[in-house]
């Protein structure tokens, strides 16, 4: 998710959404958090935080942060974060799929369940302004005759969720 706030309110980019509506409040779910360094300047959009979430535990999300060469600024906690130029990127572990369920973004296509062993989160980008959803993009193919999406994980056409494209919708 990406958020622009008067106060510090989070935004979210998800690893792979369906029924959240513009104007909905961000769900309040208690999840584990890890923080990596931001990859691009978001100042012109007044975005103060980007949250990247996946259905993984905090150890996996922490490993992602480590793989991105993120410094651990707080040795007392499992959270990893780096704030640069007043922007923060947060890796958010959704180990029990609570955020994915709250946003109605559970990736539960039979093929994915078989391949991944359990539900995951759809690839999406969402913009929250002071905690209110104002823009949402989900990468998934069209529904087929069977009522299932042809590309439920958004692997074939994820471009609408890429930061450079999604920021144009804000």
C-alpha cells in the first residue's frame, strides 16, 4: 500500500485484491513487521510510507530485508527499518493471511493452492490517504468460463501494480 497522510498512516503494496472499495478504511489487523530501505523517492506525492506485505512469517520477511542489504537499526526487536528522506518502506508479515482476508485479496485459486500449499495474497497496489482507500489495482487475468481468473497471481501482467505505473493513478 502507499499512503499519504497528515499524520503517519501506512500504505500498502501487496504481493498479489478483489472487493475493497474506494472510501473503505484500512483494516486494523495486528501483524508482524519488518522494515527495509525505500527504493525510490516519493516526496512529490507526499507519501511517507510504503508497506510491502506477503503471506509469510516475520522470519521470511526479515530475510527479504536482509537480502536487500537493509541495516538492522533496532537490535532489540525483530523489526528492520531504514528511514531515508522522511520515507519508509515496511515489509509486513501476514503469516495467518489476516490482512489478505481483511482486504479480500486472498489468492486461493486451486492451481495456486496446489503449487504453493496454501492461500497467498494477490498481487496488488493500494493507496490510502489518511487511512482511506482511494486507489486500488489488482494484477489478475480476466475470469474464464469456469469463473476463475486466468492469471490469478498476476504473473503475466503485473505492470499495473508497479510503483512507476501505480503512482500515475494517484
